[in-house]
């Protein structure tokens, strides 16, 4: 036990480092609280001064060094109420992939159940009196230790997580760019669809475990970690050097108003066929897929004759999103986000996920590569599946919100409580790893169609039987695929591209979403923040959101 000198309110006192209270794998929040408990008579300014003087405490250790540099382990700790009684908080509790406390099997909370104050309250007040989150009683100090088995299990989980992070850091990082973003005429309407696996994603540990086999998945499941049943697959594609020309790409068209190229038509048809096969496999009852213009239908009108059919509503957004990728006129700048679509304005949904027709791999300003055509087609179909999955989640959330919390039409804006939170899904994660010579690229992903992650299937089947949202007067029909069809007929496809696409191009309202380029999978630098554990929480800081 080491002791140091400091001053509190002008009088010298002996500081106790509290090593006798130390737990294995504790976080910086745990170290800070231990220091406060070990010095119950010291004021918070003196503790801040002493904590700053101890250099090792300023440096994040182990797994905490891999978390975002914003003091995540102390500014907004996720804590188990029983672990707080034992003065225990490991860094692994801050990883969103952990569902509950592996020791006590309780849900994590952000506030103390006794005093209803945030867990970081001891770092803000001089003498926190709560025995759960502040300074425990003398009797509780004798029973702080947890079973050694719990320390071993959590220690293994932290070490394994840290090894996965270190293994990823040695891989060369590249950017995958949508070539549509490099043209001079296409509208900006999309947001990143894929994410590079990081600790902040709730399926990161599941993604890494799927690469190791079922044994690792089963072990993580026992530790209350989010896991997936689908294995991880690797897809290899050849890379060939490519030099982009300003304003021109391999998919550039001089006249955007010309008919869609054959390759674009083929991709859209393949995406529709995959969706029809999914519907035949998933939905028990025959259901026609219709593209109807719901853009002007107000939220309160959905409740007049029943609730919304989620498949119809999702398809009526999905197909225009695919066409908008290819058919936006060059002379019309996009204006005003999704305000023209009342349903999207109500849910504050203003960006489609990216569906890339063609992509390029970028390492630096002067180093570009193009992958194989089969990889681009696979990526497009996987992205279109994910787009429909997200829109189904949006439609289901929209219907439930209307049913439980009806709203009235607003000419200005809707309440912020109607905001749709885009779900974090396992199909979002994809790792790109080129070899040393950048001759090949390996894409690692979870082998499953994104549509297989869809929930609410039982409720959806009921709503598709009694589909009351297809009202001709309120939602005019634009294009339809008859029920039971596994692929559109030649006449239906001809009408889609000969009549609907030109009509869609002429619409100045309806489907305007904004964004810029696709996603950058390279690691982004984060502004370095002074995250001294005791001092930083004294000032207000931006809350870091952790998806449960």
C-alpha cells in the first residue's frame, strides 16, 4: 500500500491509493471510485489533484485503451447494481455486445437503484453518501470480494476481446467507394450501409466469434454476450489497378434522361426476384407487391380504415429507392430531404442505405482498384436486401407507434418522440482485408441474407392477410407484381422501365433523400480529449450512445 501527500482545504493529509480495495480488470471508473472510498475525508478537488499526479492512472490500460477516447468508461458507465455493491466495474461492461452482467445476470443500468443518481455521481460530489454508488459502510468493506471464478471468466473475456482488436489493427485498411458518388450528375441521397467491425457495435463480439467456430460462440453465450447462429464467410475478389477520371466513371452516362443501361436493369430485376423468393418463403399467405404513392398520405389517415401493411409500405419505398439510384435527372438538384414523404417526415427518416451499382477500392489519393464484376453484383444484391429489411423495420415501428401513440397531421414538424432509431444488425458488419500486394481483397461477413434477421414475422403475416392500406383513392397504384409470382413477367418489367421510370424521373417531389459519398471503412482519427477520470466528469460533455 503506497501513500502520497496532498492538500485538502489547505491542510495536509495522507492519501491512500486503495490498493487493498483493488479488483482485477477494473476500469478507470472503478479505480476512481476506489480512490474516493479509500480517502473518505478528502475533498473532491484534492482527489482530482492527486489523481492527476499519479501518471499511470491517466493512461487507459488494456481493453479501455481500445475504446473511443472520450472517457467512455467513466463518463457514462454501464453498471450492474450488485457489482456496484462490491465496488467492481470492469471495462468489458462498456462493450455493447454484453447484454447483462455475467456474474449476477442482471441488466445494466445507468443509475443507482437506491438514490436514482447516475453512477458517476461520486466523481461529481465531494462526499457521496449512498452506500451503493458512493462510499459503502464499514461492514460492507469486508465483503467486497467476488468469487474468483467470476474474475477468471471476465478476465478471459477481456483478454480475448483485446486480442481481436490487436489482430485487426495490423490489417491494412482501405475505403470502399460507390462510383455513383464520383459522377457529376447523380443526386446525393444515401448514407453508409456497411460498418467495419468495432467495439462500439453490439454484434462485434458475435462477428469475431463466428470466425472461430461454435465453441467460441457457446462460451460467449454463457457470458451473456450477444451471439449469432450464422457462421462467418469469406469472399475473395481480384483487384485490378484503376485510375478515376474527374466527372467520369465506368457507369457514367452523358444523358441521364436516356433509358437505363442493360446492366442497371439486370440488377434491379435480380433484386426484385430475390425479394419475391423471400416473400414466398416467409409469408404464408399470397400477397401482391405493389408500388403505391404513399408520399402524400398523412399519418392520421392510416388509422381511418385500419393499420398499415408493413410489406406494402416497405416495397413502396424500396423500389423508388433503387430507381432513384439510377434515374435522378441531372438538371434537378435535390432539395429538402424527405419532407415530401409524410411517413418519413413523421419518423425522421431521411437517408436510404447505399445500394452500390459499382464500387472502387481506395487506399490513398493515387491508389485505386476495381474488384470483379461478380463481387459488385453480390454487394448490390446484399445491399438491396438490407435496404428492404431496414424499411420493414421502419414500417413495423411506424405502425406500432400509430397504434399506441396516435398523432395528428402537422404542416411544420412532428414531435421528436416519433423519431425512428435505425436498428444495429449483424448484417451491417463486413470486414475488407487486402493482401500485402493489394492483388486480392477478402470480404468477411456473416453468411445469411439480411432479410433472415427480420423479426415481427407472426404479426406481419396477420397484417398481410388483412391488408387495408392498399386504397386506390388514398394511395394511387404505380406498379404491381401479382400475388404468387416468383419473378416479374416480361410485360411487367417492360412497363416498369418504359412507363414508370420516365414518370418517376419527372417527379420533383416524393423521394428526395440527402447524403454525400458512401462509407469510408478506414479508421477515422478522433480528437484527443483530456479524459482524466475524476476531473473530466465535472464538466458537461456530449453523451456517448451505446446501443443495447
